C-alpha cells in the first residue's frame, strides 16, 4: 500500500485554527492569543505559528496586524481553506500511491531482469548439455512437497531439474537456495534435459 503523505506541521495548525473559526469557537473579530501562547498550546516554535498565521492571512481567514496581533476575519474563508486542503491532501495521497506502485513495478522488472540474466547464464554454460528452455510448473495443492524446503525435498536428486526461480503472489524470487519452503500454487521456473517436464510433474504429484 502507498504511504500517506504528511502535511507540514504549520499547515496542520493552520487547518486546525480554521476549523475552530468555522465551528465558531473563535468568532469573527476576536483577537487570537499571542504567538508565544499559541506556540505553547501546539507545542511548536513561534516561527511555526508565524508561518501558520501567514498562511491564514494570505487566504483571508485572519488578518495579521503588526502591533495588534492576529484578528479572526472570515468564517466563510475558513471553510474554503479547510476544503481546499482536504482536496490537496487527497491529491497528495493519490500521488503517493502512484509513486509506491511505480516503485513496486520497477522492483518486479528488476527481478525479471535478474532472472532473465540467470537464464541466459545457464543457457550459455550448458549450451552443449542438451538442456531445454526453462519451463514453468505450478505446485498442485495435493503435492507432498508443500511446506518442505528445496533441500528437504531433494528436488534436483529426484528430478534432475534446476530451479532458477519461484513466482509467488505476483512476485519473482531468484536464487532461492536450499532453505526455500514450497507453498501451494508456487510456480517453479526450472531447466533441465528433454524429459524434465514429465519428471517434475510426476514428482510433484507423487505422494508416495
């Protein structure tokens, strides 16, 4: 899932003050408490409060008057401000989700690239060994190797096939090693000689 974008602290404070103004907790015409008091209330620095009030001043929610502080100006503008930032936050979340999905896609592409490189490497090293092209085989739900590791199953010993990778839940895992545990519906990417497909299928389906 995508990560939620965090709004800067000064914006959150500005939104909170706008909500209080819209609800009538801070009526129009009221002078807000001093910057240092607000800073203490929100547990932030006076500079953060200054940025919050500047934002509300720029959008017409309050009026910052030098020497006389901050005056609540418009309940209606406060509502506009709140709705505006709701929209911005929603857009930010969408952008964040898109970014996360793109990162996931790049990771899958990287895994596929590495797997392809591994296949090429195997093909080169064993080009004179009568190996067929890699094949995909799904582990059936009744297979005896489910929850067994590659080492425990003696996969190569029983089939003569080399596992190049495993596809699980739309992800590709390469160089799984002897401790990889098989799960139902894992798709094995294997390479071997001409009879490898039949041998692997028989091994997976044979529960004796």
